[in-house]
C-alpha cells in the first residue's frame, strides 16, 4: 500500500495489527458485563438484573444522570454503576470521522459546580456546550423533570489584559471586588483595583518601548525591568477617555494599555499616580485589565442570548431550559444541572506515551483520532487548544519497512497537514509517531513515542 491509494468503502487492512476489531456493545455481552440498551424518552425501560428495581445498565462508570438530543431525534438510555443515579445518552446519532453532523447535546441532571461540570463533560463527552446561534439553542434537550429549569453552559467571564494575556497569579483587587459595576478595571491611588463601567472617562496608563521622543515621560520600574524587558516602560497619560478610546490611543502611540504582572510593576504605577493626583480628586487610572466572555472549548462564537440586566458580576453562565432560553450569570460555585456536547471527539488530559494513548482510547471503546478531512481537522484543532501539553497525540504511525505514514484505524494518509520538514526523509527509530501542535498553525509533527502528551480519541 502507498500513501496515494485508499479505499472508499472500508479502511485498508495492510496495517491490521494497529486496528482494533470492535463489535457493537449491544450485541456483545458476558455474564459479568452490564447490559446495554436504548429507548425513546416515552418508552418504559426494563431489564433483568439482580437489583430491587428494573435498571438498564451499560459499561459506563459515570454516576450522573442526563438526557441527550441528537440532530435527528431524542432518545435515552439509563446506566448505573456503583451509584444509584444514572446517565442517559443517545444511541441514534452517529458521528464518524468522515461525516459532518451537528454535535449531540447532553443534559446532565446531577448538579455540579461549573468547574466540576466542565471536568465531567471533558472526560465523558467533549466539553460544556457552546452555541453558535438561536438554532443551536433550539436543540437543547427537553427534560420531563419540571424541577430542572436552568443549566450551566460553557460560557464564562475571564479577566484578560488588553494585550490578550489572561490575568495570572498577581492581582490587587480591592475588598469585595470585582463587583457588578463594570467590565473594565482602574487602579486607585491606594494601589487597589476596581472594576468600572467601560464607558467612564478616566486618565490611563500605557506601556511601550522607550525612545528619544518619550523617554522623559517613561515610568521605569524601580529595582528591576518590566515583564517586557529593560527598554520598556509605563507612560502616564493625562487625557480622560473611555476604556476603548484609551486602548486605541495606547496602541497608536505606545504599545497597549498597561499590563501588570509583578509587585515591582504595580509599585511603579501606583507611585506615579500618587505623585500626580490627590486621592480625593479622581477615582484612578485605567489599566489594561477587562473582562471578556470565553467558551470553555475555545470556540470563537460571538453568539449571546443575555436576559435583561445581564451579564452581572457572576462569572459563569446558565441557560433557561424553556423558552425564551435566555442566559443569566450565577456564582460558579453554585451546583446546577449542565449541558455537555459530544461531537465524536474526546480530549484526554493525561500525560502519556503514544502507545499508552492508543491503549487509553481503546479502553474507552474509542481509537486515536484519524484526521481524514479538512472539516475534521478544524474540529480537532479547536479541541487541541484546550490541551495541557504543547502537542496532542494523533493516530499517526510510521511503517519503517514501507516508508509510509498511516492511521492506526487502517486508513491511508490522504488529507495531510504536516509542519514543514516533518514528513520527508527517513524517520529515526522511536520517532514514527504523530502529534498535533496545540498553538500556532497547529500542524502535524513527528515526536518521540515516549513523549508524555495529552491525546484525542474518536468514535
């Protein structure tokens, strides 16, 4: 077999040692294995088990309960493990590596806080739900439990610096801040940070490189360099502007609004503010910190369905499960039902070798992902951005004897997205395993098989 030939009806069998022959869970059972079944929401389920009440069981060990909607139908399956609660999944929606379907939406009824819900969705499905428009929201599962009225989704407020970096460990919030007052942040002369309506006009602090024209106005960091290096400094501007106008000004005449990552940088800015104003005449100066709303799965969707007076100070988002299905924010620590989505891909955030990744997918009834199209490649790239390692393992393998790359599912590598210099020439021993970069252009690269990485599985 060569890399230019492929079958249109079934994967080639040349590399069958890497292909797992899987039979349907509905047709394979042992006396010690749970029974798997599926039914519609209107159907009464029953099963012959030793439990006091009829229970439908599957091999999942999840202790949660959920309802699932697929693009074409609603169905349910009840599962139990060591916990009396259960999970419901759809058996009628199929997502293959070569098809393009809408993701399944899974309503999990067991209440968790936002972070716990995200972890659960990432472990058992793909992530907390993201929405691209009103039509997506129409696919939210309907639950017969009328006590469940709201659920977490994947949108969360994230404090971000104007240069695009996230707020790190260093922060100087005033007591009871951030509040409900606004999405942008100023520094008070006492050094504390407050959030304020972004339309308020305040003086502001920029940062940028020092040169002959601005060196007399530069605010240097005492006892060290800025985070950007020794030839960078902060610049105090006396005009009063909204946050957006101040941001544009700083980007035009310097680099950006101030980013503060250390106590030394903070002290330099605070001293300049104190030197140039009275604590009783002005509330402070804009710095570059502001709140943005980001999806858990790194989706670029800008769709929002905020209810009246939303969003508020709480940083995590819920949706109503009935019309008009408006969104509201709530404290992330609240425990609520939640909505996951599943598109046939699962990112496993373990740090393992390529062979352990292969085994890890198969132990889940899945396989290391094979990227057979540009459409699937785009979905995999989005998922990979949530990884905790610089790369993620793919199902790419090199056959030394044939000098060809192949997918462990058995398919030839027809669609390709290699980083420059990564496919040509002889592959050194131990380096015949393929991964995807988490950042940048996100091309494929060959890495040593024992590199500990996250990995992506697929159906």
